[in-house]
């Protein structure tokens, strides 16, 4: 007999007998005897404490990261905090800008340059910001 059919039949028989709980299932699930059928205060409290602790740790990590980024930006000489490295170079940036000015579609530009469509959209929306990112990561090439 299939396990789910057996479980269903057991459920139906317990309903007929008027049993409100299934002690043998609880025993397997929580490792307690049928006499101890409800979870103890310690078990409920420990789960809540673990959840609160994890949430507090995640918040502390985010706050420390924000503080570190703010410090790096304030004391930056142009080499420490540059943001994410661009996935394109000056040549592909210029090529994308040229194709955008001609009215070429984003998908077609992505196929022609090998860049992702999201990158093309980012260059289209914020060309100055993307040029600044390139200059931050490649200062020698930006001067030339």
C-alpha cells in the first residue's frame, strides 16, 4: 500500500474515534513521549531567541558594511572605493553610444557587442555615470 494512502486511512480512523491529536506522529516529530504532547516553553522560546539573534546579527552586519563604505568614500584617493568594475571597456562603450545615437535597438546592440541588454540599458540611461566608472577603474586609459 502507498504511504500516503496508509496515512490518509490512519487520519480517517483517528477522526472517527474522536482523537484530537496524533501522539505517535508528535513523538516522531519532536522526539517526545505521547504524554508530553505539547511543545515546551523552552522550545518555543529558543526558536524565537535564535530568530531574534539572527535578525540582529544581519542588521549589525549591514550597518557595519554601510559604515565601511561611507568611510572608504570619505577617505578615498580614487583607488580604494571605485564601485563595481564595469563589464565593458572604452571601445565597447564608445561603440554602444554610437549605435544608440543611430537608433539601433538594444537587443541588436547586445548581440553585436556581446554585452548584456541590462548593460546597454544602463549605458543608455546614465552615460556620464558609466563613463566615470570606466575612468575610475582605468585612469591611465581615460587620460589618453
